[in-house]
C-alpha cells in the first residue's frame, strides 16, 4: 500500500496516525467533497483543520518545485520566482505525470508533501504556504487519493526534516491574495481603456473585402486577409486550420526551391512514422523537457485503453536516431543525410494564430550525421543560407542571420543558428527558421557509433535543421570545436514562412504576393463596354495568355460574365495577384493592354507585340523592389542601444535593439523580466499569460554581421560585453 512506508515513518518519528478512507478523489474539489462529513465532524469537536492542495511545477533551469498550499489558493506559475525570492524568472509549468513519478514516486492526483520521502536525491524544493501552516491540523493525502491524513504543522516539518528537506526555511508567506506575492504591490498607472471591438474599422467598407485596416487593428486585419483571400479556412479543432489551394501552392513553391537546393548537398528525402513510444521520447531528457508541455498523446484505441501511451511527433530526433544507430556501422556509411517533408503536432496552449502558431503545421526536417566537425559546421551554415534564400529570394522578406544564445538554443542541442525577420505592422520580430548543431548528445544517447578508418569506435557529428529559431560570441571563437565531440545536425522550415510573407507585404486592399511564389502572376480581364467586339476581346485575351504561358508566366483569363470588371479587380487585388492586365475597347483598337502592378498600383500601356518581355521584366522588377522596400522598413526600425534607459522606450516604439551584451544566462533572464515589468508599469496594463505575444524583450540572435569598432560595456550590467546581441519583442 502507498501509505505503508509513510505510516512506518510516522511511527518511527512519534507522529500520530489519524487517517480517513474515502472514495477516490483525483482533484482538490473531489477531495473536499469526499471528506466533507469528516471536516464537519472536526469542526464540531473544535479541531480546526485546513486541507492541502499540491502543485508540482518544473523549470529546466531553476528546478522542480512542490507547492503545498491551502485548498482555495490559486498559484500563478509566472509568479513562482517572486515567491521564492529569485531574481531569475523561470518558465514554470505543471510537470508531466512521468516527471512526477520520477521525482516523487506518486501518480497524478495523489501528490502530497509526504512524498518528499521518495526524493532521495533532493531534486525537489518543497514550499509550504504560511496560511496553511498556521492551522491546528492539516489534511494531506498519504500518497494515495482515497485517503486523507490529519497532521499538525510541527509534525509535518519534523517529517520533512527527517527526509532532508530542511536546508532552507520551507514556509513562505504567499499573502492573503492567492495570485500575488506577499510584498506590497507597486501603485499602478491609470489603466487605459481597451480599444473598442471596431477599432481600425473602415468606414462604409464593403463586407466582401477587408473591413479593418492594417495600422488600426492588425490582428483583425490579419485574420480577415487570410480568410477572405481564400488562403485558409477554420476547422472545428482549435489551433488547426485548412490550407486552401491558394496557400498550399505557395508552400509547394517553397518546397520546390528548398528541395532542389538541399539535394545538391546529397540530402535524400524519406519518411518516418508520426508516432513515437513513450520510452523513446523520454530517452533524451533535456530535449524532451523543451517539448513536454506541447506533446499530444494517444491513450485510447477503439473502446480500450492502450497499454502504453503513444506520442504524436513534436519533432523526429527520438524517432529517427534509433534507426541511425542501426544504419551507421562504418565510416563508409557517413555522411548520412536525410530530410522529410511532413507534419508535426505541438499542443500549443497560447492563443493560436494561423501559420504563425498552430497545433499542427507542415515543415521539412533534415537530420544529418558526419564524420568530421568541419563538414558538419559547414553544412549548418549552408542550410542557413538556403533558409535565408527562401525568405529573401522567394518571399522578398529580409532576414538577419545569427546564432542563438545558450538560453534560446534548441533543447538538447549544441548550438542553434537562426534567421530572424521583422514585422513592421506590429514592431515585432519573428524566428524564421533554424539550423542546429546537435554535437554528441543525441549520438551518445541513441548509441550512434561507427568504426573509423583506424578501426576505432567513434560517434558521428550530427546536425538537425528545422524551422524554429543561437550566440555569435561562441561561434566566432573555436571553443566548440572539441575533436572529442561528435556532431549531428538538424534543420527545418515551416509553413510559418507564409504568415511572415503576408504580414510584411500585404495592405488594406488584401494580399500582396511576391511574383516568384504567387500561384497566379497575371490575371487578364476583358472589359465589356461594346458588345459587338466583346467576343473578339475575349479571344484576344486568351491568345495573349497563351503567349505569356509560353514565356513561363502563370496566367489566367477572367472572362466570367456574371461579374463586372470592378468586382474582378477587387477580387484579384484581395488575392494578391502581382499584375492585372486590362483589355478594353480602346486598347483593343490600339492593339495594346494596360498593366497594373498590385504593390504600387503603377499603370503601363504595353503593345501586344512586346507583352511577354514587358511582363517578365515587370515581375522581376516588382520582386526586387518588394525586397528593397521591406529591407528599408526593417533597417529604419533597427537601432543600436548602449544604455538601459534607452532600451525599453525603443522596444515600445516597435524597434529591434542591437546591444552590447555580456551573454550570461542569468542576466538574459533578468533583462527579460525587467523589461516586462517596466513596460507593464508604464502602460498600466496586465499581460494575459495565454497571449501568444509578450511585452518582454528576448534575445533574437547574435548576428553574424557584427558592427566594426570597439565593443562598449554590456548595456544592462556594465560588465565587459562579448558581442552585439539583437533583442526585440517577438512572436
């Protein structure tokens, strides 16, 4: 029985055993209902008793915390650092059932402060609520949820001390307000009224088009533009979306571009199953910790429960690398370079945003293994240049290449490189794609070994290149080139690319698509003003379209007779077709057409005889000028900041900040917390933890393109700086 060792410890310590058995109570509410009669009996006999609620949180850097509080108290994970008096702000989340069992030896619903007796390695910090500990008696589970035990606060402390949990004073005053730390709250600035629902709405707008402006209400504008342009449709599962052909064809253009380039590196496409066993997923703890809160599990088949839950891949290292271990036996088997185009599932808890933050998304993930560190390092940067090409050459979106800091790198990896984009409409940065050097970690974990040319056992160098978002100071030096390390790489790019493109280029009339990825580059519209020649106009439009098709242009003639030309203009503007060709009666007589550019509304009259050449030239010019415009907007919002006083105001103005920084993980966490606190104090607003975006600053990367000249001291601490680091508010 679960309570037997606890009962034995009580007897050894001279603690009275007073337990009550009741129906199974997996939640606090169930527990209070189950022991209601006993609680009333305690009150009748003047035995005040408070019942405990237990919350087990985990943070990769700050550790595991068991909060035992009064049953009615609410604890905000975001404020745990403050309760503990820590300057660093951790990303505390409820720990997984597997973590709970590993650390405390109890199942979910049976957690108790008495479970510290199972924490032999002292990996859990126990925090006891002062309010709870002021009671005469405390009701706690004896590590099973069909029984509750009465224990005095003094005896509870005696029990915890006996099992090594008295290094620090474990009783903390959480204050009378359950959601706040005990320290008095700073006075808030007057709260600004929230924008009205119709903020940014166009006056007398046609409901068929966009009714919100980009500048006035960016979220509503973005939602409308991707729906009304027929890019996506909503689905009945939150965070999942239907990619309609207009969006999927853009993804196909990205696939074709990138697939051709990675194959020049002898990368081969393959496919691995989407399911992963619990044992495999948990094989690499640091890696899994980074994904654990977002992993979706299959627990049931038909009417029966599975013996072991099966995870749906959040990424494929733990699926692919056991196979790598079987396939790599000799140095002749290297390099092994595989890529798959697939979907992954990450059960994101924050507010989903189509393309940017979804629970299921499409991507490619490349995984490679190499015999030499030089070869692996070269591939990391080559792939990163391919990703930059996707953004700059295809999508006309400028990106900044760099290395992630230690805090922001891929979980379980050695270092991460990234391309970062900027969204001028929101003043926020967004991670475009990442290419990771995994070092020897996964090779060791999955026993990927081979016999080198000297007959000795070795572990390959691995890379993983994927579309997620590392720090230049270490990359510029050679401190990571340890010949004893083995290297694997991984890399990836997702459908997030499409959302970035939409946000950067589009306007209040609809999408603005770069010509290289537009599903249609040209739409030809005949204008019906003279019925007697309209049939000839339509025939001419189709002939002109054929000449454009022969020149490699994606073109369509819109000769639908149930819509007038004005309606067609608006429809194709909303869908972002780069060029519109109009053929009216006067144009027909002059044997010319009018070309209208979607991005600038520039108009040109072109003779039929030179139409293919002029269209090709205009499309190339448009692609180039869209990139130039986006680059100018980005650069105008990138500032150098050398003093803290300038930092938060620049962020508030929607700027990216390039700062000298000491590159210490604790200081990076402190900057994030401090910038958030100052921003909220200045605005008087409160941040919703479920929101997908934050006012806090975060490091985006250490750019490879570092400013020349002396490096000033760290802008946040005054310590010697290691590199110029790019910060911003990020999606």
